[in-house]
C-alpha cells in the first residue's frame, strides 16, 4: 500500500521508513488509517491457499504479521502513535531505528516479480547471492534449497524477519566467492544449503 497523501508530504521531505508494530490481523485497516492521515505506507502482502473442510481458497496475508512500514518525520511521530492499533515504532531498546531503503526495495521487487513469495525464518546478513533475471536484476539475498525448491531469502534486518522467493538456479550468481554451508535454523529447524559470502 502506498499513498501520496496531501496532509503530510512525507515522501517529498525524504523522511526514512520506519517499521511499526501493530495489532495482528488489523494491518490493512491500520495502514488505511495511516494513509488517511496523509502518510505513505508499505504493507507487503502474499497469497496463500487455505484448506477448509469443503473447499480451498486463496487468501492475502501480510508477509510480516503484526508489522507494516511507514515513512514519516520521527520528530513528529505523535500522530502516528495515536492511530488505533499502532503499538510502537520498532527500534533498538527505546530508540526507533529506520529500515534500510534497499531492504524494502528488494521486498517490492520480489513482490512485483509475480513469483511465489512466502514468510520464512530469518537468516543473518552476509550470506548472499545475486539474482539476474528480468525485473529482478541485481536483487541480492540468501540462496537456500528446501524440498528440492531453490529460493532466495530477502530479509528486513531490523525486524529479523525474512521472505522466501522461488527462483531457478540459472538466474542466480554468487556474490564474490561463495561456499556451501549448513544452516541449522532454516525451515522448521531443518538444514538447508546456503551460499555464503566469504569475508
């Protein structure tokens, strides 16, 4: 969700993006409320299939449940915190920290690709590969393999949350020299092959 609100010209001022912790399952309503105040918001959404006893249905869900991203002037944060459902600005301790623009750009790029995206466990920064395919040229993330499916993991470091996007190995090149290691904390505790940046 993005908006060019006229009451708070946040984009023109070049304010940074912040992650907001919000009520879970109310992300869309809260984003709409923020946009109604003239703030620019980004709520990454993915599609998943839900199985009921009699049918299957495709539903849209937040990639980062309980969080959304908003661009605003930190010195004028009171109107943001007064929106019902906004719990806090994510940061380190009590200090709000902006989200890296490049990380959000990668998430947008992955969503715009039309490829399957889904939440996944967070991986540490530094284990990177580069995707070079169509709209995803120079997109960097972590290459994993799970149940025969190759995925590039994109992360929002501040939230310690990640998104996995299915890719073809032909689209991927290592970032500088890489080696394969086992990552224990991947997909329900199972090991995955990962391309790791050599320091």
